[in-house]
C-alpha cells in the first residue's frame, strides 16, 4: 500500500509512505475526522527504510475514540488513521478498562442483552440469524469504557449472531469472544439459555481435599479415551461417549468405568475449548489434541454429536462432567491461554487489534510459545477474560481445576488472580501448569515459571527434575539418556531430591517451597511414552525387565512427595508406536489400546494397588515443606539403592513410619534393619509377611515397608 497511518500513542502518529510515491517525500500532513476535526500535524522525525519513509507526527493529545479519522499528505493522498499501539498505553487502560460482568450475550425468555468491549470501534452492529437462516441487523450503542450494547426483544433461544465492527476505515465481522457456544466451525456465536445446561443434574464430588497432595491426576483426551470401537460405547470420541457406563472389552472395563476402576481422584481432560484444525462437520477426516485454540468460552464442536447445534456441545459436556463426578472423580481442564492458532481470524485481533497480543519493544509480535504469537496476560481486559472464563467453567459446568499449557507465557500476577478467583468458588481447586521458562517478551521476574514458584504458593508446576532424574530426558535429543529407574545408578542421590518433590534443602536440590507445587509426571501427552522411551534407552534389555522398570516408575510416582500424575495408558505400558509428537497423528496412534490394557492387565492392577496405597498412608501426601524437611530422610545402601524414609506417625493407617526401597539394578540385595517393618507393598504391590528386620530386595524392584505403631507405654519408656 502506498501510504499507511497508525495511532501509536496519545498525540503521536506514524505514517509510512512508499518510495514508489514521490520517492516517499511529503511536504506535510494534516488530520481530519468525521466529527469535524481538522488539525495540522507536526513532523517530529523522519526515518528512511529500503522501501518507505516513516514519518513521526505529533497531533493533538486529546483524542476522541468512537470516530473515524484520516491523515492527508501534501500531494493529496489520504488514508484512514488506524489505531495501533496506543491501545497498549497506561492512559488507554485508564480510560477503557471495564470491570463489569455483562460482556457477551445474556438470554431471557422475552429478550436478550448483548455487550461487546470494542473501544476503538466507530460503530458496531449485531447480526442476528434465526433458525430458518433469516438475518437482521441491529445497531449497538456505545457506552462507558467502550462497551457497545443492545437489547433485542423476543425469544432468541436458538439464534446465532455475529458482530460487525467498523474500525480503521473498514467493516470487520467477528464472533463474540465471550460466546458460550457456536455453530459448526465457529462461523457464528450462539445465544444460549443456561437453564438448559443447569437442568442436567450434577452434584459434583462432595469430598473436599485437605491438600492438593491428596490428588491423583489422570490425563486423557476426550476423543482418545473412547475413539476405539473396542471401547464398546454407543458413540466414539464424543463427550457423551465418556459419560457412558457399563462398557467393557474382553471382560475388563473401558471408558468411564475404566477410569473409575483405577482409583484416581482427578481426570484431566486435554483441551475441550474450541480449537481450529479439526473440521467439526467431518471430524473423522482430521485429528488434533486441541492445542490450537480458536475460542475459550465455547467448547469444541467435534466432541459433540451434532456440531451444527450449539446446544449439543454444552449439554453433552455437562453430562460428561456429571458422569465423571458421579463416579467420585473431579474434573480438571487443560487450557491453552498462551496463544491463538490464527491471529487474524481470532475475535481478539478482529475486534481490538494490537491489544490482546504481546509485542516486543521493537513492535514485533512476541513468539515465546513458538506458535507465532503470545497472548498478553498483563493487559487488563485479557486478564479479565481469563478470570471470566475460569468463573464460567466452574459455575456453569462445575469444573474442579485447570492445567495451564505453557504457563510460563503468562505472568505471575495473572496466575495468582486466577488461583484466588477459582479458590473463592471451590476451596480445593487445583491450579497447575507448565512452568517452563519461555522466551516471551516479559521480564523474567514476571513470568509464571518454576523459578518464581515462591511468588505463586498455591500453584503447581510440572517437575521436570523428577521426570528427568527418574526416567531420563524425555525429548528426542535425550531419548537414549537413562534415568535412575531406567538404569543410570549414578543418579541415586539425585533421586532422593526428586522423591522429596524437590522440597528438601542442602545437600539436596531444593526447587519448591511445598510439595503441593510439584506435579510428578514421568509421562504426559508430550514426547514419547515411558514405554517407548525404553525402546531406545533400554533397548538391550528384555521385555520382562522393562516391565519391572515400568512398575518402578509407577511406584515412584505414587510414593514421591507432591502430586502424582499419570498419562493415559502409562498404567499398561502404553505405546504411540515410537511417535514422540503425535498431536495430529490420528486415532490409530493416540487412542486407548484396550487389547494392550488386557495384555498388560497385571500392570493396571499394580497401578491400582499403588494408588490405593498412596491414599491410605498420609506419609506419601505431606502437605508442607516444613513437614518434608522434618519427616523425610534418605540414605543409600550399596551406593545406589535408595532408602526413602517418612518418619511420620499415622494412626489412621496404623503406621509408625514408612520406608520405601528402590533397587533399579540387576542385583538382588538382602538387608537387616535395626527396626522391624512389615511389607505393605512388594514388587507386585501386595502386602507380604509379618514384622521382621530381614528383607530380600529383588532386582528391579520397589518395596514399601511400614513400622508398627508404638504403644503409649513404649513411647513413655523411650
């Protein structure tokens, strides 16, 4: 384009003039507006670039939003003045940050209210579409803080809508960033009567956790859990598929019944908010985990039985959550608040360009997510939207927690606000995420990363130290690296730190103030499964030994201090056929392999036993760093066998203390301890034998021991 003009601050305009037009030379500029404004612009500076000249202009500092303006140059050309970086100034925030709770569409039987925050818009129109496809246009009125509103009478329960925004000299159509649902492939937002959703009974899970460390998280995908025909559900890969009970394969439970049989406390669902790259009308022709977000309030249509019906996805999602709750499990959602898949298509960029995304000091879009853009959680209205999303999912769908993808892109203050907001709704809410140090355009001390964990005491982080020490590095560049449990016995001392959730200081590696901040995951949806990794790092070992190592990994996950986390299928040596990044690899690679579950069912049973063991003994669920410092102790036998002691008296479990022995070597050992113990979990997870001081520790095994409770008289004598 020959000429462009941008409003970058109050009183400041940048004009870019192509050298193809009068060699980019202009004698002067002036500003006009549809409100009768006319003023000369002062040229403060000129920069020459390869293809254009850039003019830094001064205009009157008092600027009236809601009007259209043009910049004219001395040869007669004029262009619309586009609102750009001014939206990122403190003064813009002061004028336009809105704190109300009425954004979006609010249905009533006799009318529906619509409200859109669009402070840079000149005009906004509501386009309503009825069930027959007839459309009508309604002008919206600009109110305080740049919120446009209108009330439309009549029963709009099944209407679709979109906004037409006049800004920067053009008319742009957008869906509603606060839209609760959509039609197929997010062409329009939908008016939703929330009473239809709430009519589906969901009493939640009555049990309240005393600490996040009481949780046992199981990560799965809505689609993957039931996409296999072997699941036996009447539908496959849908919300309601995962709500269906009474299914089995070869005599073993599948789907929802399978989840309930494991004994986990929380089901973490991979993204269920609307994502872009799966055609909702033909989901069988595409696959994606969902880390390609398009909307936050609206759910993904490909998980519903009728993507064209906006009510199907919200009703079926509520039914699924209710069904999971009815089995005593809570639900956490994996949310992708760090980027948008398509910036230009997103309602954020279409309604208020340059506001919602993070930019570098030089004006380029930040790309710490490596997805081409970063959302800017420090912007007041971005932060407000996140908080409103969390409130909506917790209040409308009874969600129990959130896992944040690439949490290091978000800022500390926003994450703490999310935690406080969520906790005010549900005191035992789980808030956790990936606290990796992402290269986003944000000062390091503001990033919600592990190194700032002390400023986010209520928030958990995936503990990559636990992962890498126990299993070995998980990326493709480290697939041959062994961890302590996969054969690197030199990491025995590091394993001690990891088993404490990295909450013990010198001489151990202290990383977290409290165990509730350590999410202990040896396998997640990312990278190779633990079993597939052993195809590489333990390739010289027979399958029988690798099975024993898999048990060691499950034992470590369930006995370590912190919050245990299992990825779907880890409990039966799940495989993705050695594909490490299977985000779009299809159902065959990603779905639950129920035949494998049957074949390795002894591993599933072992996992169930270790989950039950963790739940029974408080020693595995210490709540504070003070407790781990006081009660948790380590020693090494034979240089590499880890003795993990938890010296806490647990009257409810009849235990005077616990000792966990890890022997990932090919050698068996015999030990005599000064104290008598009873085996409460042998290499198969079973209790074995009476009190004794003599113990045989097989190769590649974990033993869990318990001291007897002392009598009152014994305690007095000591």
